[in-house]
C-alpha cells in the first residue's frame, strides 16, 4: 500500500527514480531563469506593460488637468506615471524625462504597452506629449485641457517609442 503525499523511490520513467526526477525538475526550475535572464526580463516587462495599459484604459473618461497624476484627473505624463506605478514600475514625472528613462525602439518593433512620445524636433527636449500604445496605431492618453482620457489613433508620424524595462 502506498503512502499519500510522499515521493516514491519507484521509477518515474525508464530507470529514473521519482526522487531523482523531482530533483532534476527543481534544478531546472532554478537554473532556467538564471540561464535566460533576458527572456525573463522581457516577460516581466511585457506583463508590466499589459498591466499599465489596463490601468490607463480603466481611467477612460477621467478629466485632463495640467500637473495631475491621478487617481481621478491626469495630464499626459501623469497618466503614464500613474499607470506604470500601479503596475509596479516607477517613471519620472515629465514626458521628456520618461523618454530618457525608456529603452528606445523603432516603430516596426513597437509593442502594446510601449510609450509613444510626440515630438517637434530632433532633441529629447522637443518631446511634448506621451501616451501608451494600445495596438492598431492607437494610444491611451490624456490629451489636453477640456478633454478626457481616451483611446485615440496616432495622428502624426512625429513620434518616438520607448519601452519601460
């Protein structure tokens, strides 16, 4: 008769005792993340980005207020700051500082949850607006005085993309 909740010394497969199989599984679970740190970091970043996007979307209809960082009113960088903070990542306060704090990615490599930075020149000081990429050429953002947080199509090609890591 077998005892429940105990590891048996009977083979788990051809010639592999159950205890050895359990030890191999544990060793693999510990070793794989250290062998593939980039893959784990990318998965973590994607999870954070998805959470931040969900937070921003949940603020649909919240009024724009210059300088506001939530939870009920936002300016553009306040919405991104708040959304990523709720997802576990700290961002700087302004759109330009957020651009400087992200890993810059090409438009063809953009992913849902990346930040979209609107600019009027070639220097980082020309960044004047930020939103969170939602896919399909759309962003969640807090647009301007008199408007509310909303999903909107990117209206210009003068944008840069940044990934929060």
